[in-house]
């Protein structure tokens, strides 16, 4: 996977600033092995947490809507054990490090498998559902 440039990461920040209030860049790192972009912001009465990690092996993301520190809904593609079990059943251990797009419900008590999410798609979801 091609590493994003500083301009690409700045474009993500601008997109967050156009859609959220009180945007704060928490982490912005880039080297030859990895790029990391993490931003916190607010939308209505919700706290929003956005994170993208780009490595040579792929792109990880997490986009979360929080209310008073509790997850309302979250989208990520981290190798979540429950999601892997749902997708691969008894063979899930052979896929423990696989990135698997999924959605967490309130307090992460529920989850479902999803298509891969982008920041643009998440912001659209946020505007439609929050």
C-alpha cells in the first residue's frame, strides 16, 4: 500500500474540520513504515474519535461516536475476535491478524460485519444518524 503524503493527511484533517466542531489533531506521524492520523472533535452533543493507520500491509481505521465516554456506534477494521468468529466460525484462529470491517453498537455490546468504511462514508453516516 502506498503511504499517504503529508498533503493527504492534511486533507483528512480539513475534511474533519469541515464536518466537526472543536477539531484537535491528537497524533500525526509519518515515516517510511507507517503513517498515523488521529483526530478528536465534536458533533452536536457527541464526541467523535477518528483514526487512520497506514502501513505497508494495509490501512486500519476506527471512527467512533461517543456520548459521555460511552460508545454509541463505532466502525473499525481491527482484527476483532468476535467479528472473526462470526465470519470464519471455527476456523477464526487462522485469521487472527486479518483486518475485518465491522460496526460496534452501544457500549460495544453488539457488532456486525460491514463493508470497508472511509472517512467520507463515516461523516455521511454521522450526519444522517446523529
